[in-house]
C-alpha cells in the first residue's frame, strides 16, 4: 500500500511540474528594459527568435533560443547563455552563465 501511495505522490508531483512550469519561450517575447554597468538598456525579443538590443548609441541585433530556463543570445556566431531564475509577470531575473552577473529585465 505504501508503494502505491508513494508512486501516486511522485506522479502527482510530475504532473504539477508540467502544468505549472513557466513557459519562458512565450514569456520572453516583448519589450524590456534593464540596467547594465550603470547604463539603461532596452531589448526587444520577437516571437520569430530575433532580438534587438539598444544601449546608448549602440544597437546589437541577433537571434535567441529558449530551452527550459536557459536563454541563449546569439550575435555574430557567439552564444551567450543566461539562466532564468524567476519571472513574476513584470520582472525576469536571470544570471549570465559566464560570469554570474545578475540581469533584471523589466517588462515595458
């Protein structure tokens, strides 16, 4: 009987994880602002997998992918992965994997 209850508990947890898992692929689409090294930046992630980032007089364009909680920005063949840590509908907190720098996107 205990084995059946344990197996049922594991199954329920698995289903709950699937149902309540964030869909970062959809969540990332839109216009965001964030601060980087004391400077305000704006980024637009489009549903087609492209992005445009503007910081001061610099504009960077590229593509991106989202797999699970990993956002990868691709510019000029260079991949920069970020681990998405949280999203509350307005703010998305992520960590750049190469140096653990925390970036907080704020939805416009």
